[in-house]
C-alpha cells in the first residue's frame, strides 16, 4: 500500500514560489490497480518522484507498506519497483548487463533472476535484444527494459509513470495483463496516465489530480455516482477541468 499524507512541493526561482503539488491524503490500496490521472503538468511525475524518494517534499510524507521513505529510505525502496517517465538510462550497457546490475543491487539470487529474465524477455519479445546495448534500442524497447529492471526484485508495490507511452500494442497488452495479475495477488499497482480510456478499463481505483490538487480518490463507480448516469470517465474528467477554466 502507498499512503500519501499532505504532500506539498514548491519550487523557487528567484523571488517566485511555485506550488506544483499540494495534496490532501490519498492511498493506493493493496489488491488494486490505482490510476493516477491528470493533464500534462498536473503534478503526477513530481508526486511519483516524492513517493519514490527521488525528490524531497517541501511538506508531508509518503509511506510504502507503512515505511516512511524519508525516515527509512533503504527499507522503503525495497518495497517498490519504479518506472520513471524517461527510459533513457544506462545506455551503454547491454540489456542483460543492465538487468544483472539491478538484480545485484537488490540481491536477487541467480536462479530467481534467470527465471525472471527468461519469462519477461519472452513476454515482451526482448529475448534477442538482451545482448544489444540499450543505446541501440527503440523508445519502446528501452521502456520494456526499464519495466523489467523495476520488477526484477519482485516488489509488492509497482509505481509506473506513464508506463504505456511508446509501447507497441503487444507489449502494452502484456503489461496491462501483468498489472492485473500483480494486483490480483494482493499487491498494489499505481500508474499515472493522461489516457483516460486506459484508466477507465484498467483501474479499480482512481486518483484525479488537477494543478497539484487531488480532486478525487475512490472507485470509478463512486466518482460516476456524483455525476449524471452514463457519463464516461473522459466526460467527467473534462467537466472537472472545465470548471477550472471558468474560475
Ligand atoms: N524542477 C522543477 N522546477 C520548476 N518547476 C517544475 C520542476 N519540475 C516540475 N515542475 C513543474 O511542476 C508542474 C508539474 O509537473 P509534472 O509533475 O511533471 O506534471 P505531470 O507529470 O502531471 O505532467 C509543471 O508545471 C512543471 O513545469
Ligand atoms: Mg509526467
């Protein structure tokens, strides 16, 4: 489970202070796929970076399976796998070297890592690419490699920042299936997206963020019950964001 408590992030440039995230409490529950939904610039990536300890919050805290990322960063980091919004890392390593490097960091034993690599490379159609450098990969292949690296230590929490961007349809289908399987085993999957059709089909719970503020956290059915019948998530989302342009 991920618990986010009164999280705030502000950036300073000169005398200006820009508050980009300022949220009430919200959670990504065990056994659920939670969609973190918002326009570009709403604050999704900044929030993900604070949850994972990449960025320090101005205020508030984040707990991963009850462990505070700031108080106990190593233990907290063992709880999750994180796919950031850019897959362009460790470009000089071959895919297999990258995966072994990450597996070493997380102390994954040889059999477990080999089983994982064989299974996931097969599922993602990456087997023949394992011996090539990440530099030679397409965007989608890099994305698949980052996903494999994030999951190789079998973390209970998956934190995925726009994970479907740039994936081919087969890989997107596989990843969505993996997310479902992982959540159904009682784990928690939190993924950000601005693609509402995906969120609508895939998520058990949603967190709506607008200009750094959480507008809603609950099931799609709960959100829809606040609106006229038969309104899609897309229509509701557009409505929530429209209200703002009239403010
Ligand atoms: N390092 C930074 N300095 C100043 N502003 C930033 C920084 N990082 C992000 N922002 C701003 O924070 C806001 C939220 O960005 P981001 O979290 O990337 O949104 P999203 O992932 O939802 O598209 C944007 O207005 C962005 O320009
Ligand atoms: Mg983003």
